[in-house]
């Protein structure tokens, strides 16, 4: 049977299988879903077996299992390693979902469910692309899948897995292909050429041994919330430039030609302001939005709490403690570990003696990454997009992170290509996450085109 016909005839079956996957509550961050995480891995194992992969394994780790599958046609043929993740972000707040997050449904030609775009739907394009090629006798390359369950919490277990030589051998390939990013739009197909790295930390400010009467003590004792606010607001100056010493030392300054390329990205098409309903965008002086999220590092405060907040009315306390969480997004060439330590030191330094400060840097720190646009693999991806979309892809810079990719880059020395088909309107990490059915099938066809181009060029 021809490839096109197989896809046409199996449209419903592909979506039915994807719905089964989306129903599994594989929330990696919340330990009560441990069993569902395991079910997602088991589901993938079954799926890989049923499409005709030769070797399928669930690899246990300290936390969530990794699913590995391979089909080796011939040692002489090139090998494509597909990476993705089956874990999803917590769905809260639940009351903002139109329907429950793990009961997938279709509306306006989009699939709604947690994980629809990030990343179950996108992993599934690869599974069904390989199914199509196997069942129609068109697979002319070797393929390996590594699908993990901890991406949304920093990929620690997969990092450890990569530190063993034997495992590197197992994953040996000619390219890493990842569908876990987004495009500007289906009319403006794009490929990210960089992603930012990430480091996150928790801060605790400890003041008096108990909540105090804010009249009796007010004005004479350091208020932990006030101190935390001061510390947080010392992170950036009036131009939103980060004040941590040496923070920008290793940031790559773009060449004029690269700067021009960034200016050419049709940002208006995304219409950020309208999408997120803010009156104005905001950020580091001297840079536009694309630069701020693409080539500049940033710090965001992710949460802050303490004192009397939960109930109505007022309570005159000077609280005993304050808490905050922050994360840094780092660009290629910055050392994420070192910068996280620098940030911690800076915060500890500016805190007054009147409080104690505890800072815990989380595991799962990762560097930013930059892709080689001259590799055969990258050219194969550009050609695949050109063929399916009838348009040359725009090269973008992603602001998000896929923590394991910089580690792949360090360990493997093979090209990485990010061929993602999400859209900015997919609501990833938010209520009502969705993935277009067109995105799924256009993605599937582009992936098949990539496989073809890549295996022919090697
Ligand atoms: N798929 C995303 C990353 C992404 C999204 C890249 C859109 C480019 C465009 C990934 O699943 C993700 O959310 N990563 C987290 C990692 C973190 C939790 C360690 C992120 O970036 O916050
Ligand atoms: Mn993802
Ligand atoms: Mn995600």
C-alpha cells in the first residue's frame, strides 16, 4: 500500500490510539500519580510492539521509567534517535478547564487534553509515522526511540542514564530528532535553532521565632516578607538588566547578520499581546521581545508567600517566615550550574543580618543549546518543511527548555534537530491544552519527509 493511502485509511485509528494515551494521568511532579506514570510507560511499550518495533524495553530509574524501542533494518543504514516525553504538567487549576483534562475530546478540529501538544501528541506523530513506514514496507533506516517520564521536572534520571557508557552505546545514532517545540503558525512554519537552559531555586527567609503583633513590634524587627521583596527587587536594575555580578559574561553577542535574521522574524503574526491580553510587553531595555526570550537570559520569580493570606479580613502580624521560588533561563554558552551558584551567593550577600536565609538550588539544572544549521540533518529538516508546507522555514530562537538536549549535545556530538508542530495557541502548561488535528497530520507527513531526506543524504 502507498504511504498516503495508509495514513488516510488509518486516520481514525491513529486518533483513537492517541486518545488512549491522553487518558493516562502521567503527571510526573505529583507522587500520587506514580502508578499512572507506570501505565503510560506500559502503554508505550504495548504501542511500540504493536507497530512492529523489534526491541522494546522499560528501563527503571530512581524515579520514573524510560521507554526504549528500536528497529534495526541494517547496520549499514543511518540511525535516527527520536526523543520525547510521556510525562505531563499538573493540570491545575481544574475549574478553568471546559472538560476534565484527561478526558480528551475534539472541538474545532483540535484535540483538547493535558499533554495533547506537550508532548504526547507530538511523540505520537513519530510512532504513527514509523507504523506507516513499517506497515507499507518503506522503512529504509534504523530508528530508536527514547521516551522519558521526567522532562517536566528536569530529566534527572535520563541525565544519570546518559552518564553510563553502555547506555550511550545503546543510543548510538546519527541524529537526535525531537518534536517538543512550536512553530510560529502553519502559514509561517519555523524551526528553533536554540533553546534556553534552566536553573531553579527555593528561598526561605527566617525572622522572629513566631508571628509577632505588628503594633507591638512593628518598625523594630525585620519583616521576612519585606526582606524577600527587597532581595527579589535587587535582582534587576531600572532597565531590567540583571545585577548578579558576571551574569552576562558568557552570553554570546550576535553578529550583525544574525541580528538581522532575528529582525526578520515576523513577530506580529504571533501577536503576543493579544494572545496573552497584556497592554504592553515589558523587559530588558535595548532588546525586542524576540531577543528578550531568544538570545537573552532572564530571571522570573515563580512564587512568593508568607504571612496572613488565606482568609478574609486583616490580621496584624509581622510574620515569622517568607518563602519564594525563582527560576533562571540561560542561553547557550552560559554555565547554568555556576550561574545558579552566583545567584545564590548574590542573594545571600544582600540579605541583612537580622534574618536567616536558606536557599536550595534544585536538581535538573541544564545549559542552553544552539544548533548547527549546517548539518545534513538540519538541511533535511528544512527540505522536509519546504516540501510539505511549500514555504521555507523561518529560523527562530526558543525561550523554553528541554533540559536533556544540551546533555545529548555534550555526550553525543551528533546533530540535534527540533522539528516541532505545536502552536503558540496550544495552551501548553495551561488549562485547555490542545493540539490541532491538522498539526498532527501535517507533522506526521513532515516527519516522514525528514526520515526520507535524512536517510538519503547519509
Ligand atoms: N516542550 C516544552 C519546552 C518548549 C515549549 C520549548 C515550547 C519550546 C517551545 C517542555 O516540555 C517544557 O515545558 N520544559 C520545561 C522544563 C522545566 C520544567 C525543567 C520548561 O521549559 O519550563
Ligand atoms: Mn515538552
Ligand atoms: Mn512542558
